[in-house]
């Protein structure tokens, strides 16, 4: 029997342990990578994985999990970030309303949103991710690279020695007076240099190519009620069966991305996934799900208190999970439900 329960919004709040990953190197261009250092409200520096990166991981999983690629527009078939803006059928429409209607034929355009320039119309994503933020005790190991900005080549730092621990090495620059307690020592092309004498000329920059390990706070919100909903005319353009299958595809993409995160540099730095624990907050009627950052140790308790305070008619559910497999199971429960539908027409 079909489960009649409807899902309005879903929030995923949790702490994920990813070891030795480089998922945050979304700034990777050629061999150049940018570290992701974030400053929190209290001034603490930590590292993070951007929401764009996580959203991209989700979209890619949706694409992979859809057997029938004809459910995507031409741009999305090739996973192009332009989405509907590259869709000739959308660009040819005479009004924003019709452009959105046409674009909603594509599952990925519907769920992940788009920006069309002509006619000018935007659809916000139904899947939102915040930065995954390293809970500050995170451990990071930074491999430093020096880069020629013109040739886009790396002078890789092959080895480094810590401040005060140069062992028997010293800087190979003639007349260098840097003392071991003042600088790290770096090995480049088989020679050692202090920070001051690293062979970097004008136009070159040092880049860090970080491999990190840590526990990251994850927040994501999914708004199933908007699936297939034309955000200009406020009509559902997609039938209930398709809405449900898009809802399921989006949920399965969440399962996949936490089962096996893939992103920048996973060819050689596939993250060691240790754990994922947290809560899935579900709203079953038209009220927004509460979101509290898992950076806070008591985020689960706070959500539970909010649930009690606002829970008129049992409209909010909390599903707790303590492992990746439990997360998969809890999402599976949601797969049985269907996306909420707003009634716009009085009949
Ligand atoms: Zn598309
Ligand atoms: Zn030196």
C-alpha cells in the first residue's frame, strides 16, 4: 500500500568524519589548488568544503542514478553547469512563465535550479547546502607547493622539516643566516631552503595543496514541495508520478554522496569515510524545518526542543542516525513518502 504521508521539507544536519581528503579543492585549475580556510563567528579558523562543491556532488549523483538520461535537457545530459540556459527550447520561449515550464521537463533543472538569460528567469535550487565546516579540533596536513604563475608549473616541495627540527640539514642559499628556530625548511629539487630563500621569483606564488582529515558539520535543506512547481506561474507542471520519482532521485543522491563522496582530487585522495552521525529533520506540513549547526555540541537537543515548542499537530519528525548505514536506512524510510503538494486552486 502506498504511504500517503507527504513531505514538505527535509533538513540533514550531521557530523561527518572524512579522513585524508581533498574535497575542498574546488579552486583546482590545472595543478593549482586553493586552501579553504574559514573564520567562524568567534574568530576560530577552520577549514571547510564549500556548499557549491557539495551541491555539485549531489547533482552529479542525481545524474548518475538516473538510468534514463532522456529525463535531462541537453545541457544536463552532459552535466553542464549552464543547465536550462543552454536549452534551446527554453531560450526560445516568449515569457519567463513558459521558459520555466519548458525547463521543468528536465529533472536536474527542476531540482538544482538555473539562471536563464533570455527570457530572464531564475529558479532557485530545491537542494541547499551550507559549507561543511571543520569542527575546530580538525587535523590538517599541508603539502606546500610553489607555483610559477605564468607557466602554471609547480615547484613541488618534496619534503619539509619543522621549525627547530632541521636535523642535519640547512638552507642551501649562500650566506643564509636563518636559524632553525625561525623557519621551516623545505626541500625543492633535492635542495633544502628556509622560508626566506625558497626559490620563488616575482610572479610566483606558494600554493598549499592540502590533504585534510576531520569532522565536518554538514547542513543541507531539501524542499520537495517545490518539485515541478513553476516558480513564475505557481502551477505544478509535472505530474504526481514524476514528482515522486524526482523526490526519490534527490534522496538517493544524498545516500550516494555520503556513502562515497567524490569531488576534486578523489582520483588519488578518495576520502576515508569513518562516520556520519546526526539527524534528519522532516516537516510534513507547510512549515520550514528548523536548522541548527552541528558545530554546536547540543544541536540535536536544540532541534528537539524546537520541535516540542512548535510541533502543532505532530508536523515535525526527527530521524536520528549514528552511522553511514543508519543514514542510508533513514533516508530509505523517506523514499516511501511523497512530496507535499500545495493547493493553489480553490475547487
Ligand atoms: Zn537540465
Ligand atoms: Zn635561507
